[in-house]
């Protein structure tokens, strides 16, 4: 780790902060929009979205009210629900009007229903709009998801994250088909001492700095409250997916294999407002018998690239935004940087040579690599080695990128 990251960890370890506390529901004014708010905006709080990721002057940002941004976030999540979540929109906490809209859309596509039947179904759905339940039963994970995700826009290391990247890779409450749970408030609470220390740092922190510091800190951050193993830290244990791979299970058991460890790391990065996604291969060399692996990709905009950190890869050029590979500490055994892809065992040119199985449309017959997405417009799915027939998770094929990246190793 770099020197300032070590100093941050030392500062945290010497502090008395520990355990889980309630996350403060505070929206700080993002610097670029402070002037707009003071100039008489009707909204008390504003959020800044960069027009271009590399620009940092205030006139290069678009300011949006918190309420408008929250509505847009709700709409994006709703429109891109995975198939596992569509039936649970009430439990997830979506507003009743969105629930009715989904039912109406389903009815519109059912051409076998009679007009009377359609009207009755719509009428029945409309009754659910007065959805007030006792004991907080109308609540769900969507409210805290949107609120806490938008709060991260005030962190200085997130100012250059474009809105479309935020919506897709920060706001998302799920990675693949893991169990859905309210992980964001719990992780946000656990990371509060880290965030406070980072914000108090006099160093100008890059995204890489924050990612490396988080990777060092995260795995013991729940030791006072959550993990049940004797070591009081989260460790790697093979062959756990799909038994243990959602974030709450990983926290409670205190271990997971590469998929569960990667999902928790992605969720923690998103809790800090850093765009991240799970990536991996369902079969090395196109052969399931050769095993599989999952790791993490982090989005680094050209405005956040650490130009002082020399990279071993020509693809990690600070003149353009890029996705950079990394691996969680328990799986890797060390805290790696975002500047050297060759430090990770899964990035070597030998891993991506042609093989005899699994030829794709492009004629390549070796290891294929995918990254998970949320956008339902994707025509591709993210293959899951533990559920190979399941096509419910959108994904993109990043094989060409990994082959080019790792060919230099």
C-alpha cells in the first residue's frame, strides 16, 4: 500500500470508533452546486453531475435537485429490475404508482385476456395504490438504497463520476442473483470511521487511494458486531457459492469464496460512491472442469486517474476513463493497486490463449470473461458458473479487453 493509505489505516486503528452506529441522514452540498443553491434555488440541496468526466470547474457540471435525482433513481431501478425482482416490487419498497404501472404493462402484453378481464385486473391493481401498512410494512430496501447512494455524491473522490455510470454501478442494490437484503445502511455505518478519516485527510485522494484503503479496512470493519467466526474478520473459503454469497450471509458467516467476497467488495465500493461491478469467467479455457473465478472491476474516470502512479499497462492510460481490475484482500492475499493488472494471478496471457472448447462467434476458443450489469437493454447475460442455465442477469462480454490487458503480462 502507498504511504498515505498506511497512515489512514494507522489513524483508524488508533481511534476509539468501533461498532455500528446509525448512519446520519445528511445530504451535503456538492461543491459545484453550492452557488446554485445559494442563488435562490427552490430546492434546499443540489447534486452535481459532470458534463465531461475530466472537467472540474463549476460551469462544467449540471446541477439537479435531490428530489429530482431521487425520482430519476427510482425510475432507473424500476425500469431495469432483474426478472427475480419484478414479482417483489412491493417488498422492495417501490411506490404504489410504479407497482400499478408494472401490472398495467404486464396486462397490455397479455393479448389473450378479454377486455373485461383486463379492466378488472387494472381496477384491482389501482386499489393497491393506497398502500399504507402498519408497523412499517410498506417500507423496503429501495428507499435507503436511493438515499444513501445519492449522499455519496458529496464525497470528493466521486465528483467526476458521470450520471449514467452512477445509475448503473453505484445505485444498483444487486450484483447477480444473490439474495436481496438491506446491506447498504449496515455497510455505510461500518465504513463511517473510514469515511470520516478520508474526508479529514489533507492528501488529495484519488479513486485508487480510496479503493486500496477500503480493501485493507473492510474485512475487519464488522468485527465488533457482525461476523461470528473466531478470527473476527472476513476470510476466503473455497466452494461456498451458492450457499454463501449474498453480503449479509458473508458478514454473518465471516467467510465466502471468490464470488461472495467480490460481491461484498463491490457493495462496499458502491457504499462509498465508487462505481464497481463483479466480473469473471464461468469456465477457464472454455472448459467448466478447469474451474471458474470472480473478481472486481472499478471505474476510474480520466478526471480521477492517478497520473503519478506509473502503470504497467498501456490500456490504463490517464487520458481516458477505463475499467480497472482488482481483487479483494481475502481472495488475493494482498492489497493490490489499480495500476498494475499483472499483479493478479488471473491476468496472464497464458490464461487467455485459444483452447479446444467453447468457440464463440468470433472464432476465439479460450477463456471468456463477462461483467455484470443492470441495464435490461443488454442483449447478453452474465453467465453464472453455479447456475449455468440462468440467463436473468444482464452482462457484457469483456473478453477482448482482458485479452489485450493480460497479453502484456
